[in-house]
C-alpha cells in the first residue's frame, strides 16, 4: 500500500484537480495507489478502501448482495441527521453516490460502484473542510479524489489484457439445533386415520424430537406430489439452510489500449464483469467503457477529455427479516428438506409451499395450498424477484490555455447523467395479492467550471494562486407506478395488467449553485508555507435573503527538516489548519406546497385531492456551517524506509438543518429548523515502512489507526432527544436516538427491570423476567477505533500481499439472533442445564431454563426453572438487552500471491509482461465478539446512514480466484 506519507516531497492531486507539492500542504490527506484497489477485485470499488486510510470508516453489505452498499465516513458522524457521506470526484468531475435502496429489501448499492477499479491511478482522500473547502457545500464531509490512468505523450502503443475468475461461497452461518423439528409442541398432531403429521401451520422448531418417527410431511398433502399420502421419517436436516446457497462466480475481462504521439495522449479501456450470486436466480452484469484523450492544439492550447460509460443490469436478493429468503434463519423448521423445497413447481404449474394451514380435522386433507406466513424460498427467488438496470455517462471536456509563463486558464464542462430502472413483482400462487411495480429515475448534473492558475518562484519565495468559478445545475426526475388490486393474468407483469387504477407518483427536482473561489499559497525557502482560500456559494434551495454565504480556510506547514543536517530524518513537517464549510438542504424545503392525494369520483367526475404535507417548511432557514481545526506532523526517516503521519482534529457542525418533531396539535408532524451542534474530535495515525530491503527480498508494512470521539452538544431549546430511526417487531420498538451531552446514536429499547439494591433481574409471579419501557439507553453504536494492517512481500518475481482491517467498540442489535432463539432454531434452546437435563425436558423432570433474580412480589431471591418456550417467548420478543452485541472485529480482508514473467524470461514471445496471481477476499473473521453467523462489518445496508441493527443479514461471502494480466 502506498500512503501519501511515502510521497513526501512529491506531487499529489488536491481539490479541483490542482497538483501540489505535498510538503506545502498544511492539512491531512492520504493517498492509495490504484494497484492496491484491485488486489482482490471488489464488486464495489469503494469497499476496497476499508482499512487502508486512517480516519476513514467503511461499512459495507455482504458480497451476496453483488455490488451492494459501501458507506464511507471520514472522521465520524458530522451530522445529527446521520448524513455524512463524502463527495466522490473523478478526474475533477463530482459524481453522484446516491442509493435507491431502502433500509431493507433489495440492496441496489450506491452509485460509486460504477467506477471501474482497473482505470484508477490513485485515490486521494481529503479528510477535513480545510482539504475540501474549494468544493464548498458538497465537500463538507470530505472528498474522495479519484485520478484515472492516462496515456503519455510520445509513448508506443501498449495493449493490456486483464482477466480474472473467482468462486464465491457463503461462510460464517449461524449455528442451529438439530434435535427438535417443526411445531409448537412436543406432542404430535394426528390425522383422522391416526397418522402423525408435521405441523406445517407453525413456522417454528419447538416440535417433537427428530428421532425417525414415521410421519406425514407437508409434501404428502399435495395430491400431485409423488409422496402424496405417504409416511416418511421425521429426521433432522442439519445443513438445510446452508444447502439453499449456491456456489457463485465472478468473471471479469478487460482490455486497455494506451499510447501517445508527439502532442497527444490517449487511453481506452473496456471491461466486462459477470457475477452469478450465491442465492438462486441472482446475477449482476456490468460493462464499463473509459476514454481519456489529450491533444496540444498549439504550443499554448490543449484540449482534453475523460469520458466514462457504465451499464449495470442486476437481479439481486432481498434482505431484512421479512424479505426474500432471509426468514430461513428466523422462522423455519429444522426438519425441512431443502432439496425437496428446491422442486417448488409441479408439472401442472402449481406451487409447493411448506407453511400452510393445518389439514381438516374431519377429512385430513388441506383446504388451501396458499402459503400462510412464508412462501417456499425457491418460489420467492424464481417468481418474486426484483430487477434493476442503469445506464450512466460521466466525464468532462476541457480547454487549457497557457496565457503567460506561469499563468494558465482552463475551462471545463463536466457531467454526470444516469437513468436507473427498478421493477419488482409478486406472482400468483404466493402470499398476498399479486402485483407489479416499476420506477424510472433520471438524473443530470452539470458543472461549468472556469479556473485560472498562477505559479511563480523568485529567489527564496514561491507563489501559487488560483481563482475560479463554478455553476452547478442538477435536474432529477422519477416516475414510479404500481398495480392495485392484483394482476389481470398470471405472468403478465405490466402496469396495464392492474385490476384497479394503478398508483402513480412522479417528481421533479431542480437545483443550482453558483460559486466563486480563490486560493493563495505562499512559500519561503521550501520550508515555510501558508495557504488561504475563500469560497462563496449561492444556493437555489435556501431563502433569497440567506442563500449567499462565504467560508474561508487557512493552513500552514513548517518543513523543519530543511533546517537540520540530521541525515536519518529525510523529511519532517508540522502542519495546522482551520476551515469553515457551509451546507444547504434539498430543494423545496423553504416554501409551502401541497401533495397530490388520491382520486375520487365527485358529482362532476373524477377529482384529485390535495394534502398538506406533514412537515412544516421554513422560509427563514440559514446555511449550516462546519468549523474544523487540525494539527499534525509528517515524518520520513532513512530515505523513505519509515514514515509516520499523525493528525489531531476537532470539527464542530453548528446550526444544522433538521426536521424536529412537533405536537400533533400544531397540525404538523415536524418542522424544518436551524438547530443543533455536533462535535467530533480525535486522532489518526498512519505508519509505513520497509522492514527488509535487499536485492532478493522486500517487505513493506503499512498500518493505520484512528480514534474518534463524538458528542451531540446541543439540539434545540426544550428538546433533548432527536430520533434518527426505529425498528419494530411484535409491538416492541427499539430506537436510535441522539441526546444532548451524549455521543450520536444511542441505542434505546426495552431492558430487564432490576432490583435497585442488588442490580439483579426482577422476576414476575411466573418467574419470567420483567422488562422496562422502551426508554433504556444502552449507549452509542459508534466504534472507538478503526484501522488496518497490510503487508506486501516481494521475493524475486513473486509478490505476496495480505490485508486485515479492524474495529474496536461500537454495538448493534441483532434481530436474527433474537428470533432464532425465539423460534427454537438456536442451539441455546436445546442446551443442557446445570442439572444435566435438556432445557426442553419437562420442568418437573429436571428440564427448563435456570432463572435467577429477585421476586417482584416478595423481594426475595429466586432460583427457578422455566419452560424455554415460555421463557424465550418473552426474552426473545420483549427484552432487547440480551441481543445487543459488541461490534469489534478483526477481519482477514484480502490476500494475493502473484508472479511476474518479465521480458528476460519471455524472450521472443510477443509479450512484454505476464502476471499471474491467486487472490482471495473476505477470507474470514480472525476475531469477533458478535455471535457466529452475524458479521459486524456488514450490518450497514441500503439507505441506512449508519449500521445499528441487523435483521435478516445476507450471509458473508468468501471469494477465491485467479487473475491473469498480459501486457503487449
């Protein structure tokens, strides 16, 4: 891994694509080489940053989601609303990183996945407002600067082929018990003829022992099934959930052509990625085309262009406790045969389901074959799927004119345009009403940029000055439609097939920002540097009286190594900075408007209703501001053999634009106001070095760690809590709240009631624990530390790299684990108690769960044994305290071993270089405190700004593959 600390004294790309001497920069940045992003071939390139940049936290979805969401947070959560995503900039063009996913359901991934990792030269992370001030509003939470590979003038044509194949398999599944099967009682239900049968009406595993008893299974009630009317052994299927998943694959093929003439350069890349998912009937196809051109029209005038096209087409799995096949680990029967469920469709077109109403007590036959709570998982995968596709074009065209020596003026037109289509279907023969929905989302962002750059060096002084302007223009529309009342015929998925009038929603957003900015950098003797910048933004989304605002930044660096002759110290730098950054809001938040309601038939024909929105907009809103302070040092020893970068920072975000709840008596549910202050402070450190370096062996090590402390300093007078989110199961709700004086993201829910004197759990008259209201604060979900460690060893022509990332602290709520216990799937429900009996044995015979506590009735200490189904029926439904888990982990994230065949080996073979490699990603958890089967690194999915609860998490996926790179 190449961090920016190894680039001391060299040039790096900063805001607006301006190239700077690294030692002159007075704020923290960190650079990662593109090669380091392709070691393991991540499906979403943003996930490749995990553990590689100090102060950056990457939370991602499972690989089973195929390009699913990867969220980046730089220096913690800097907004009370939770929104803290940095701006993504590629070759100077800001691009959208939007997400069309919900909190659960299908995770379509964030749009940053459209960047082709094979095209990336470097990623430079601008961490604070001082670094990103020139990007204004959009750069408040930091900037991820992507620079792509380019051709070189006067170079020969070079062709490079890159091909990789990998296989994916699920791992780290939750453990399940294999002693008791489907049902709610250990007593068998019987048919009128006396045959025992598996209770298919119950979606739990509290049934009889799986001891081989001959019984009627659910398939034996289908007249069209070969096993109709037959008895079969009641036995466990230990791998029935594991057997649902398939071996996935990823095939990636790419070609690049680079070169240049005497006054031109070019690079063309083509890439094709095809992924077959680990869940049945899931896939993703992605194509990328990249073109980079540059031509010197005259000795002073240059034209350049970077154009990228991306196409995605996917069919991805659902996730969430009640979406897709995610119920298997929460509501299921251990006696079900997954191979039998796989044949979900009979020859006559009818469907086979496992969760049905019980047979008639008089005939022994089923009256209905419609699924009760859950459909066959293969029916869901093959009939009730969602599809998405996206076409996207982003890039720039620009002219640069050298006006005078040291003075150049450039003008660029930059665009990011995409069309996203999403459809979903619910088939006949499943649960609920069949239906179909479709949505089309179109976005066009234009940036018109003018920038003048001047540089001058005289005697001991240096000057770099920049003056520019930008006009940002965005238009976004969507049209979504859904059938109502069902579909006219099976298999006809079309809005025209709606039984009733279909529901339709359309929306248009327009936003403009006019900006002017300038920056001056002064240097003296290559030792002292001072930068200052000033930017003005004029946003169309703010009230006219408050829509123009200024924010400055100032930074300085002192290269003290220039003043010493100590040869051990190659470079030493102190740096400090201060900056402000502004922020606006989404359009239409300052004036009143009406929502379009339903249509009804009046006396004179159809009438559209109008409705007042629940939120009260505010015509007096002001921009919010972030104030950032940082100080640090960069050290480089032994001519680059050891480098250290350390930064201490504090960022205060004030006067935020929030929607706060109002009393219902006001006629509104919430109001948009300026309020709140949130503060982050912490440190980040990156260390890299070459432990061994000789003619035969090189061993490079890179380590980074960061610690962030967060506090919600203020909300609003009279309000001391802000609710970020909530989730409800069985009328029991847990919340993610923010409180004044506490860190962001307190996890709040129902806990055990405890005796004040002893702290022991209070028990009711039936010896079942009592619980509080949903007001108990379990503490913040934010981690204490994040970091990573990478080793790269080169032995001869071999290169071996290994990467781990880690997190210390944080917590989350796991509904999957809670429900697995609640429904009798978890081994906890068949464990042996302290008497030596299975907890499911009759309590009078020594069974039961041991319960200790204080009687709420007598105040006396109690030790009792309780039926586990009764006990976990309360603890696994009403009390969330037992299902909160530490989010700490150490993950073996990447591994690669490659070999280079160079020209001296290839001889006359018409190839310059061949590299072959074996690679792996997400190879396993070295350590985690969370239960087996729950991955704390993958709990943040979809549109959640921060991961705080897990429910129906997709299984973790391990990838092993082979890569071939040929250069001609």
